[in-house]
């Protein structure tokens, strides 16, 4: 059975760095894209970017390019979303999701449970 | 990149049918049959309901169906049930600025 399990909630201060994780199991981790989606409090879903573990091909939404870094560690089947300097506007729930393909049938078929990131002084 | 356009809210009574629209452009919804729909209940992760415009994943009720005409995709829910009350998001592959994905702004479905 496919599972995506995300790291726990984080409370951080403006200017700090942060890395959250998403561990896949029950499938060939390196053969499926992993995407990240932001949901700000009371708002809709925003697609941030996606990575293909096998070759680390990474695509970012223009809105998030340069603001975050998406990476993977194949041996531990884990994808990461990283910030170097957080601001209060980064406060949100972040979901990871599995994408079987980014050339056809582009859909997020499995989702993690979400990680709440709170940035406050 | 602008989000796909969805109505903020729709409502219907149990047993009725409702349709949620999702309008994009000729660079996303209109160009590819890669439109998907997600259901999100409060405090929960989104769940895939429809993919490739009109396909249902295993386990999804046939009360949910999708279609597309030009730059607008639609999700129809027939035989409304109380448990269908949730937020619904459309999504499309896009080639504007990046080879990626766009989401709609979301539609709150209320079952009266």
C-alpha cells in the first residue's frame, strides 16, 4: 500500500531556515514524481514544484522559484522542502503528493497528511 | 501564473446534481486532457476524485463525473449526499512559464 508520511509540525521564527520531509513507502520511490503544495490558512491549494527522484529533474512554479528548494534522498525514500530564510507569509500547511507522470496523466494520486509550518516572532 | 477560475461556492439538496466549473486558458485546460479534481474535507488532505478529465480512480463513486469543453472543465456530482460537502479543487497541466501544474481557487460545496 502506498503511503506518504510527512514530518511533524514546526514553529519557527522569521529569518530561520527549515527543512521538512516526506517519506514514501509501498512503491518504487525513484520512479514517481513528488510534488509540494501549499495551503495558507483558510485558503486554496497552490502548486509549488515537483521533483523526479531518479534524475533529480526539478520544476518550480514561478511563484516559488528561488524561494524554496526541493530535493530528495533516494536511499531513504524521502523528499524535502527547504527554506533558507522564512517569513511570516510562509505560515501554511504543506502537502507532498505523488505524481505518476509529468508528461501524461498529470495527477496527484497519493497525498501526505500535511505539515503545519508556523512562522512567528 | 494565474490560478484556474472556479466559483467560490455551490450548493444543492440531497439527491440533486451539481456542477462545478473550472476555467483556464489555451495553455492549460484547453490544451491538454490532464485535468484532475480533488476533494478536501476540513482538516484533511486532498483526495483525487477525477483524473484525465473524466476518469475515476479505483474506489471513487460513479456519482462523480468530469467533462471538458474548450478552456472549461466541469465536475458533476449526482445524487448528492451529506458526505459530499467539502471543498473541491480542479487542477491542470500547464506549459505557461514552466512545465507544471495549476490549481483552481477551490469551490465550497454545501449540501443543504
